[in-house]
C-alpha cells in the first residue's frame, strides 16, 4: 500500500467525519458537501487498491 493510497484513505475518513459533524451542528449544505468529498476519496482509494491487487504490485 503506497503513501498515496493512505493519504486518500485518511482524507476520505476525515472528510466524511467532518461533514457528518458539520451537518449535525447546523451547517447542513457544507456538511453534505464534505461528506460527498469524503465518499469520493474512499471510492478513489478502493479503485487504487483494486488496481494494485489486479496488477499484483502490492509490495507492502
């Protein structure tokens, strides 16, 4: 697992968590936007992991 994949994973988790907090505390449109970005980063992470598994290039 490369550093880029880890960065996408952390960005996804932090983005979704921050979005959920913001949506719950009253800034609903901004929270929903952050949750969407978090989910997008998670999808990109899964795509990268699937590509690495297909290529067999997982060195870690």
